[in-house]
């Protein structure tokens, strides 16, 4: 039941973040993400792991999306800083990190399948964000290809961290 909540909450926060960014009002993304963090951590048996994933994903995700911004591949709506991806992008990364130990946990020991899903799902997500007006893909094919490749590499790495930290946390409680 908790994984179903996680999946539904992930989708809901994604839509709130995208549409609030498109409306130039990221505060709704921040509020929705904060609520998701609070509820997910309350439900999670792996609180320490989820917190570490939030921090790692936020740093790595903001760095990656800031690269897309600074190489002019993409431009984001509702930017706060010139050279840094906007806060709502950080919300999306936090949101996604909270799925690794929960609704996406079935992929923890299937890195090839996870990479394959990222090749398809990541560019679809960015494309959907562009259609909603949250992001502009300045060079659409190149931008989506690079998103696809980077996610296919990076998300399995993040999942390895999730696996490692989760096993360590489970051992602490055993």
C-alpha cells in the first residue's frame, strides 16, 4: 500500500511542479514536495537512506540540469538564478529520489532494465514538461538524446547508492 501511495504522490508532485513552473509560481512545487517528503519519511522504514538519496539526488540533479541550462540546450520557466536550474527542478529530483526505495524498488537489482526504462521515460518527462510550458528545449533532438543517455547512466548509479544505504540501514535495525 505504501508503494502505491509513493507512486501516486510522485505523479501528483510531478504535475504540480511542472504546471506551477509553467505558471511562474514554483512555490506550489516547494509546498507539494515538502508535504511529500514529510509523509514519505513518516511512512518509510528507510528514513536515513531516503534522506541521503534526497541530498545526493538534489545535488546531482541540480548540477545536471544546470549543465543543460548553461549549454543552452534547455531554458527553464520560473528561474530564480541565472546559472542554476530553478528550485522546481530540485523538487522534481527530490520527488524522483523518493521513489528509488519505494515504488521503483522492484528495479533495484535490474540495472539494465532500469537504464532501458530511463532511456525512454526521461526524455518523455522532459518533453511533457516542454509541452506544458515549464521548459524550452532549444535543440530538441540533442537535448532529449543527452537526457536519455545521462539518465540511463546516472539513475542506475543512484540506485546502487540506494541499495547500499538501504542494506546498511537494514543491518543496523537487525
